[in-house]
C-alpha cells in the first residue's frame, strides 16, 4: 500500500510540475519547444526548474549515471548538462572530475548553483559552449561521456559523435539517453530512437553497442558504446 501511495504521489508530481511549468513558460514565451532546446530569459529559468524537479527527469539522470559505473578519479564529460542534475549525480558517484558544456547561459547559472561546492572543490568544470564548438578544455581523454535528451539538438550529429569517440580514453564508454517527449510518444517511439542512435554510433566508429531501457512513460532508452580502439585492445 505504501508503494502504491508513493507511486500515486510521484505521478501527481510528474503531472503537476510538467503542466504548471508549461503554463508558466507559455505565459512568458509562447515558444515552449524553443525554450526546451535553448532555455533563455525568465521562461528559460522556469524551464530549467521543471527539468530539475520533474520526477522522471531526476530518475532518468540517476539511471544513466548508474549505467556508466564511474570510477574514482574518472574523468567524465556531459554534453547538454541542463540544470546540472546528472553532474551532481556523477559527483556523488565518485567521479574524479566532471566537465560539462551547455549552450544555454541560463542552464550554466542553474547548474553552477546546484554544484557550487563541487566547483569550489575543483571537481566540476562547467562551460557555456555549443556541442559543435567543443573548447580545448574538454579535449580529454575521458573515461566516460554522456548526453541525456540532447543529441537531437546537435548540428552534424555524426561528426560530433566521431569527434567524441576520439576523446574517449582506452576502456571508456559513451552513453546517449533519450526519453521522447513529443505528443503521443510510446514504447515504439523509444525503440525507434534507440535504433537511430545505435546506427549513428556504429557509423561514428563505436563498437560494443547495446541499449538499456528504463520503464517510464514513455520508456527511456540509453545506448551505450565503446571506441573501436578499446575493442581492439581487449581482443589482443
């Protein structure tokens, strides 16, 4: 009974936060989709708050971080860190240093506040930059790279993924997660997204491609892969 009650509360919070957030964003800026892509201004601040507090978003980020199994002293890069929820999870998981880039200045401010202690401790570096203009500070090599619900917004996704593969350390992995938020999204929508990401990763030179699923509504998929260099090393 307690479990059923918790589920009911979570479902109510999921619905309430999402609906209320969309209503406020629409009142401030009718371009709700654009705010989801690139939060800006007052509406962007509300969008970031929704991203940070929606139960499914928090669960999704915790789950993706758990799949990467980060090691102490590991160097991790997140593309599109949003309000910094996954960054905080990576710090809690023991990552040695977490680097993040996001093209939204609003998200940079929110993520910096959420991870202020880790930034002061020298464990987190957050940079305002687009995915197609990675700064020298994130050259790597990285033990893990992740992107949660941001791949669809990258220009030149195939080129970006090939570039990221070259920034992985031997034995490193990449995790690309997606929870389709389009109206009417279903498990079939998620499976289609998984197949597309798998193909993109293989075309970019990754190997050991596999997909995990988190049963939310709609399901979250996370495609994991390693570099070809990593696969060759293990085979020798």
